[in-house]
C-alpha cells in the first residue's frame, strides 16, 4: 500500500516555520513528507532538511518523495532522513554534526496511511490483529495492553487518553471477555466495546470504539510522555528567531504544548507578590500563537481528519 497522508494546516505550518530560505529545518514526524516536501521546494543555497520518523514505511515513502523534490527544486539542499523517535532529536542532530537549527515541526497523532492500512492494526473498521505500533521494531503491541493491564489501569487509560465517559464499563467488559479467551483482533475488541456502551448512545456520534482505540494507541506509543519530554529540548536547539511548530489532534496534547510554550516564555517561579524576579529563570522566547491556528472551512470540507487539528508556534529569543 502506498504511503499517502494528507498534511493538515499545510500553508500555515510551512509559512510559520520557514524563517530563512537557506536555514536548517527538522521534521520530527516525517510521515509521507507532505510538509517537508514544501519546505524543500522553498529552500535555497545551503538549506538543509532533517527528517525523523520511527515508521519504516514512512521513511521509505518520504525518502523517495523528498529526493525527487530536491532534485527538481533543491538548489544544493541537503537531505538527511533518520529512522528514530523525535524524542531522540538532540542525539540525531549531534550525530549529523548539527548544533542549532532554524525550525522544527511536529505533526502529531496517527497518519492517514497508518489508519487506512488495515494490517497495522490501528483500525476499528476491519477485523485484523491488534497491533498499533508506530515503530514495528517494538516488542509490545496493543494486544499486550488489552490482555495484560488490570481493570483499573485499563479504566484510567481509557478515561484519561480516550476521554470516554463509559471507560469504567469498557474496562470491565474487556477483563470479563479475556477471562474466556485472549482478545486477539480489532474486530473482537470492537464488539466488546459496543456491548459496554448503551444502544441509544451508540446510535449517535462517531464510532463507539474510536476513543478506546485512541487511548490504547497513545498508551502503547507513549505519545504524551514523549511530547512532554521533548519540547524543552527542541526549543533549546533553536537558533535565535528559530521556530517550533506543533500540530496536535487531541486535547491532552494541545494542553501539554500550550503549557510548555507558556513556561518557556515566562519561566519565572517567584511568588506573584514579589516586587522583582529573583529566581534567575530567563525567558527562552515568545509564543507566536496566543490562540491555536485552526483549519479553515475549505480544509475541513476536503480533509475531514483535520477537524481536531490545532497549530501552535513558539519563537526562540
């Protein structure tokens, strides 16, 4: 299956990121290379793009796409594609001999390709083995979480990461069913979730399994933990005037980005009643987006998956 992913907030992200046409830019979630291909098109002279992704299919697809773009448009542009998790970006840059960069972007969540390629086990629309690994080198899969987590741990995961009000009942039904036999496939899990949600609720809104599948995926791939750990380090690697652009699709992701950006802009820990700052913490820059940038009507019509997307931008001081 071809790796196809429709990049959301495309112009807003590339326009917000590209501060120098001959700069060094990092795409920490390369995917199919949608945003990056446009960055490469616009780079000039000594411009450089570093693409990072933990998905082998993304690396293969983006490498071919970006090479083609660089040959057509890149006037001496340097490409470096690395298979890794963006949490390891500082080490990736060190290995490439790069200290500071002009811009970093992240497009979080799951790609269209990963959702649409049934064998990856992200889908709740087909009956396939439970997997959901973004990095297929990892040992643990969604099947392990579903069959090994305690009822309380499943409940808290679905409540916090899926924000599903039926989390307690879903966790109870999962444990009840796996006592008879292990839960092996997405189809089996979907039926269990359906049985845990009242019929009248299932008749309205989205797919009943969507929130639970999202919760399992976030837990398995440590998505919020990785994001929380990475933001400060990425800001530290920006040159003065360099920008960090992050697209989120989940309220918890967006909250992490919002808080982290605010802390880097105003890191003072002194009590509010102090007449002057004595903590010594110095601002690293400013938040460009006081409110997140959202998709316009045209994008929402052409790409339904952009519905929950939010873009926030931080500029290094």
